[in-house]
């Protein structure tokens, strides 16, 4: 049996699957304090005999295998999770190979192998939810340099009719500070899904996302960009991002047709958990 955890800042999803990746059982619970959350994780996985596990975690996390903090959640603003030895806690309970990466890397991997990017050599997956993060897969490998990318915190040009100062505790008006679910809530004191579809704000949101996608297109040249996360559940947004992206890029470089270049996740909300299961299989094979 393969085990997988999609550890989000708001909720955890745990699943087990057979060798053919059929999900046999799954559970979801809110992310509270590490001891309570991990005890829920144990309660679920203790019922099964696991061969390996994949974990896609919210971050930032330490992914350098030579670091003494490898497997830790590092400087997260999320209370009680900063400096928590997540991987070590799992390894202590389950003496099996465990693949450790970010939640967005897991989702990107899921989309590459089983989702919207199945026919592409490279893909970029972005989540636009409470926070913004991205993961890039090239030839089935997760892109990592010194550490995992932090694509949500790139700088964007402020929209001329946007007066918001920004919600990022580190940079104020970076992409996450201006376009995340948290930024929307701080602007309006309500969630994005409570705003009307015709609200003029959506054009501003689409503009920030289009700027970001232009930067990623120019720096990474992915074959396909997949946009997931709660904010992207607004269907009209995808269309508007595509049209603003087209204007901004101004045909400077070639991209595939935008309806097949900027897309929704093929695995819908399951990209992260399916990706973590596929990574469990990868680590089981010693890759
Ligand atoms: Zn930031």
C-alpha cells in the first residue's frame, strides 16, 4: 500500500492507494497544532501496512538532504509549525521510504504524470489560495536549486487603480501580498467567492496573475501552466488572465495557444494527493 499526505496550511488530506494508484481510503481534517494533527495522521495510517509514503507539505520547508533541518517546516508564519520536524516525526512512526517535498511540487508532479500535463515534457503548477506557490517539473524531475522555488513572492507592478498596500508580512506588495486569497480578504473583509463575478476587482486580480505568468513564461518557458487553488475556482478568472497575459506578452515569445497553455488542473482538487501517491511510488523504487 502507498501512503500520501497533502499537508496544507488549512487542512491535511491523507490517502492510501494500491499499486495501481486506486485510492482505497482517504481522510481530511483541519491543520491545527502539530501534535494533534500528527495524531490524526497516525490514526489513519496505522490501519494500513505501508510500503512507502509521499508528503507534499506547506512551507517553506527544508529540502536539502545535507541540512540538519532536512524535513522540517521552517520559517512559516503558521503558529506552532515553525521549526517542526515533520518528516522526522513521520519517520519515527513509519520505518519506510518517504518522499518529502512541497505541496505545490507534489501537485505539479501529479499533473505532469496523470493530469493536464500528461503529454508535456515540462509543466508549471501554481496554486492561488490563501497563499500563492508554484512548482515546476522538467522531464519528470522537480525543479530545485539551492532550495525549492518560492514563486508566490515575486514582485509585480502595482495596478494603477489598486490602492491596497499589500498583505505579505515580508514584502507587503509582492504577488502573494496583492493577489492571494488572504490579500482579497484583507481588501474586502470577505472571501473572493463572496464577491460578484462582475466586480471590477477581478480585472486587477487577473492583471497580477498575468504579470506573474509572463515572468514565469520568460524565465522558465514551461510547455503548460496549470492554475489551481481556491481563488482559481472562479471560472471567469482564467479567461481574463489569458487575455491580459496575451496583451502583456505582446507576442514577444512563442507560447502554445492560450486555451491549452494556461489551464485548470486535470486532476481538479486531487493534484496534490495524487502527486504525493506517485512520489511514494517513485521513492519506493529508490528514485
Ligand atoms: Zn511576499
